């Protein structure tokens, strides 16, 4: 498995070298964690002060490089996300993240497919599917995720085992959509080839632009193969005002959920103000890609030292 991992990493680097995409290296320990309510940052103590964090994504730092004029960049790095342990999750894992200046979302999806085909050809065999988030829900659950009522979403989640006792009375619409995607929609995707799901709800845009033709949807995609989510990509938001508003909304939601609330990353906002070029970016989990390529059943099979034995 060590040899398979080394072969995959070498193939990834050849892929980007052939396209003149620059490999970069950004800090593992950062001052500001991401604001996403579904990501839980691990704190780092220097001199007894819990003032720093292990990054859960290199996204903020890489965007600062893009704003400084780096051009197309990629990075292979370890990231840490607390409270994520399962067959497909280890708290520390290997992430491939890259950004392409001037790329559309469709162009980036095509490059993601090319990378998988180039590095793990068997996974790209078959027909590649592109389906909207809305159509995926309609096909699997006979629901419109944009217009279904809360009761309809709760009923669908209940049929999959989510009971009122599993969640607070103020469970959000996006909580239910995330549960339905994880429990049934996602696992049905990519059974006969790669499957790209695009046009996620605007409420799940994170750091992505909204669709200019449909404000209900974000310019965001995820890649699935054999029911496993492999990648998450955006056409990147460049507005510092909109990004600040989203950070503030995230912090308000974190407070409502009694989660830690952290200061906004002003370095990133300053970079956006200076000018982030029009670009698209994607993060791909290399451990999961290696799992699928080797037929491994558990992520621990492809990691030399899982966190419990590190």
C-alpha cells in the first residue's frame, strides 16, 4: 500500500507538471480556522495558549497566494478535522487542492475527470454522469430540495432512520438536506462511472459564487464514485463584502448551535479586497481515491498510521 500511495502521489505531480501548475506549500498551523459549522478545528497550544489551529483546508492560504499573483497552483497536504472517524473518515487525512485561473466550473470538472482518468484509470471507466443536485434528489427521493417543505424533508429523513430524538427541535433545512444526501442520494451515485453533482443550494455555497441564472443555486460541484464523495469544487467567490457577510452568518449559526465562535480571517478578506482573480478550485481526498483504486474497505487500510495508532 505504501508503494501504491507513492505511485499515486507521483502521478498527481506529473499531471500538474504537464499542465504547468505550480506546487505550493502553506502552513499546517494557522491563526484562523474555517467558519463552516460542519467543520471542527483542532487547537494547537504554544506556550500554553490555545491560540492557533491545525488547518482543515489550505483554501484560505492558497487564495492569498492567488491574490498575490501566483497563477495556477496545487498542493498536497495533511489536514485535520475533529470528530470525523468512520470507514471513510480519519481525523487526519491527505488532501489534494488546486486552483485554475479563468476556469469555469465545467472546465474544472473536466480537469478533475482527466486527473482521475490519468492517475486511476479504472475508476474513470464507464460513462461519466453530470446531474444537478435538484435532479439527483428528484431521482432518488422524489423530492425537490429547493421547494420541498420542512415536513416533507423531515418525513423523508424519518424513513431513513432520523428521529426527532436524534436532533434538536430547531434542526435546519440544510441539516436535513445534508442528512438525505449522506444517507441515500450520495450512496446511489457513481455506481457505473464518475458522477458529478452540481448546482447545490445557495445556502450551501460556502466560498462559491451563486449561479447568475438561478440565485437559488451555487456554482459548486461534488464528485462521487461508487457512492463515495471524492471531491468538492467551486467557482470561487471573489467579493470581500459577500464573503464577510457569509463569515458573519456562519458565526451567528455557530453561536446558535453553541459551537466555538472565532474571529474572521481578515488576512483572507484583505486578499479578496486586493483582488482574487476569477478562478475555480477543488479539493480531492487522496486517501479515498486510493481506497477505491485498491478496493480497500476502510480508510485505515490506506494510511500508514491512523490517528488511533499514531
